[in-house]
């Protein structure tokens, strides 16, 4: 079986993304997180192995690299690490050599700062980050810009209208002030920097849902936008998926991608929402139904990530996928990841079915 590869430039037409020659592009891919960590150098070789496995074993057409603006620019956004950019260029070059589409994501969650997650939304450093990246890849037809990872300008008690307004325009959030939101960031990268790339744009509150985007007037005016949802964390059925993100396609608003998703039995965590999003109690039934739903609407997905117990069974074979065992599946907290858990095999089969 031959697995499909996509060729840009990419453009948005209604709820579809078209590539070269007007061919429909649906992203089937894997997220690689090594470049986001403060000790990114320790992950370079494993990143390259994951890129090769994504291309050769997973029947993917896309690889998504999670980058860090702090690694490139320092904590205050005023320095520049040439070695880090060189590492990015090496990984992009390898991926493009395998004819993969490359998604570059700006992640601010894992900086070497005193308090993680203190940078909840786009800042002036985010503009500088994309100025540097657009200077290298702003006219590369195989590269997609994923503008800001999981915006977190949200607090309990905030109304949906306030949440979407802060996401869209920026403003005060607790003791912090964000001078612009996603509207200004997208406009800056597209129109000031002149980047021709397709953009992925994630919603507020970790992008668990895109529900309310139309109702609260938060659809961006910039061209070439695909909206990305991550790890849906609510009820897991067609009605919930429709309300969270599918309605954007069904109503002809914009194309959608599941920019990050996995399903496995995790170890105990202090974040109940995160655990609900990564371990669906009835996953043996709902995960296949979720993948069928995405295929019906032409929505792609980026699996997170080629990690033992999550999508693969070991570091030694990155094309040996995990398998959900319907007889033993449970989301009860365990001291260690359980054998026979993880949606890797289902995801690989889904890629092969639809990207061939």
C-alpha cells in the first residue's frame, strides 16, 4: 500500500484545504515535542528517529514540531540562540526530505522559568519568534505555522464571552496584561511579515473546545486559517464533538484539524481535566467512533506522541503501536502505565485507511 504525501502551497477554500493542483489536503500526522524542552539538545537524535518513523511507518503526511520561543529568544525575548534555530532547520530539512508537511508550533508552557505556564497568551516575544521563523520559512510551501500552543488566558468563573474576547483581542488577565490576542498575532504574521503559510490557530482554555467561536464573534478575518482543537475533554459522543468543533465544518465556517490528540491509561495526575482528555472511560467504543466522525467531516489529526505506553510500546521500535485492550481498559489511576493500553494501533490503521 502506498501512503499519500501532500504538496503545497496550501490554501483554504470554504471548509477544505487545497494543495498543489487543487488536491484536498487532510493532515494525518504525529507531534514531536523534543524541541519544546529546556534541555532540547538531549532530544535531537530521538526527534530525528521519530520523524523517520512518522514518514516510514505511520502512513502520515505531516509532522508537527513543538518549538519554544524561550529556547530561541531567552526568557525575556531579547536574545537569540543560533544553535536552536540550526536544530530546527535540521529537523525541518529531514522531514521535508521525507516529503512530509511540517507544522511549526510555538509553545510557551515549558520554559525554564520559576513558575511554568506563566506566559498564558501571545506576547511581544511571540511576535519576535514568528519574525525569526517567517524569515526562514515564511515562503516555504511545505511549512504550516501553528501560531500559539494552547492559549491559557482563562480563570474559573470567566464567562464564555469574556474568554473569547480575551483570546481574540488580548487584555488584562489576573496580574498580567497581554497587549494583543490571536487576531492581532495572525494579522501580524500574515500581513506585516508577509508569511504565505497555512496557519493553524488554537482556541482558548487549552483549545479543548472551539464551541462559541461563531456565537461570540471570534472568527478571525485573516486568510488561510485552520482552527485546531486539542484533546477534547468533555463528553465523548457525536453531539459533544459537533458542539465543540464539528459545527465549524458542518456550517461552512472554516476547516478544522485535531492538532493534538492521544488516548491511553495515564499515571495519576494533579490535573483532572488533562486526565479526562487523555483517557476516555469507554475508549474501546468512543475512540473508533471519534475517528469515524473525523473522517466523515474531512478533519485531520496529529497524534501525541511516539512515547512508550502512549502511541508505541517501546523506544526501540517506533512503528510498534500500542493497542487498546477492551477487556482491561480503565481510567482508574494506576501507579504505572498498564500494558496493552493506548490508541496507537487504531490511529495507525486510521492513517493507512484514509491516507492511501
